[in-house]
């Protein structure tokens, strides 16, 4: 049995998943119960005046008002997918029940689909996991930044000398995070840099003025006091990591989990898609004490009106 303090407490073994959802019909009923509390609703005109289609062709439901057909997948991240309801539900379960996520290669093997399809499925689900709202933390909060990229020790010595300097930020992407101590929740995002305006701007976006903010000794956070925050530092440069309540250990714990996910599962995260991997990790981390079925139900409720067509997914990489 998993312990409550662990990053993820699944509460449901894989065998139990298949006992509960043995086929597409059972999985489809689950999707429908999560999406439609009052019965099927037309996603085109939002009418409840709906009729079932006996042969389920072209789709299982038809709206009597706008006369259009639809299914539980319509106008969600699953829109127009040829994969069955059970496959999508299993993909969601695997991503949310594994503390380090699922690579597209492993997801493809588990789902019995191609790696290309699994990569698309994974990113569509990650898009659904993005909250998109500003948390409004009341503090105290911890703010810190890290850099995501390849390990220097895995590079050839000549490449390491050429590309890695100082903190190792060359060819890595900065990620800034804020952790609220009261709730234990974290919000994090990739940034173009770690300039003072960027760091303080993220604090201002996520934390209410007047709150207490704990950081390391980075001078980029110095304007926080002028912005109305109660700012205290721990000076890592002189070996100080805790001074009474002042520390950044909580947000650094989040970085530790994120980097183990990077190294242990995904091995590489493209800058074009890094924000979705971080959103996936934050979703799991912020709900680490909740049962996996509760996390799945919340994720299903967030899929409405969110789509990520293949063309859109690969467009950023082609443009780069």
C-alpha cells in the first residue's frame, strides 16, 4: 500500500482498473458520468433535448434541436479520435497514477498503439491538465528557479567545456516556481530568462501583495519589498539553507521530483512542449494525496472545449 506522504497514492492497481473498465462500453459510461451530470448534452448548442442513435452511427447521440450528432469525445481533447474510450481512459490513468509520468514509448507499449499516436495522446491529455488560472496565494510562499536540460556529465568533455558554465544554464531552459506553504501547491512555468522583472512578475501574478515571500540570495528578487511583499532570504552562497521559518526547501523538493521525471522517464523535453510537461507534473504534485479516480474525474472535467490537433502540436517545432 502507498503511504500518504508519497508523491502519488494510486489507490487502484492496474488489475483493478481492468475489472472496473473491462471494455469501451464501461469506459464510455465513466466518461459520460464525469462530463454530463444531468445526462447527455449537445456540445454544439448545449441542448439537453437529445436522442440516442440505435446503430451509434455516425455517433451515439443526435441533438433534436440543432440536429447534429455527437459523442462524449466531441469538443474535448479526444475530439475526432479513432481510439476507443477504454484506451483514452487507460492513458489518463497511467499518466496520473505514475509519479514520474509515462514516456510516449512506454505509453505506446501499454496502449498497443504507435509511438506517434501515444505522443499525441499524451500531449492532448497534458493540455487538459493545464489549469490556466492564477492561484492567488496568500503566503507565505517560496519562490525559486531551476534549469531544465541535459546533464553535463552525459556530454563529451569538449561539449561540456563549450556549453556548460557557472550554474549550468547554457542551453537549458529556466523554470520559475512558487510554492504556497499553506496549501502545499506549486505553480511553475518556463521563462525566457531569470531577470529581475521576470522573477518578480511571476510572484506578482501568483501571490497577493503583502504576503511573505522566501527566496534564495538571488538579487533579482530584491524589488519585492518595494512591491509590498515581506521578503526574506536564505543565503545558499554561504551555506545557509534554513533560518527559522526562512527556507526554500519546499519548492526545491518540487524541483527534485520534476528532475527525476525528466531523467527517469522523458529523458528530454523540447522547449516547444516543456510547459505541458510542467503542467502535467504540477497537476499530479498538487493532488498527490488524492485518490487517482478523483484526479481522473477532475481532469475529465477540464477537457471540455480543449483541443490539440496534430497540426497545431507540431507547428511550433517546425517554426523553431
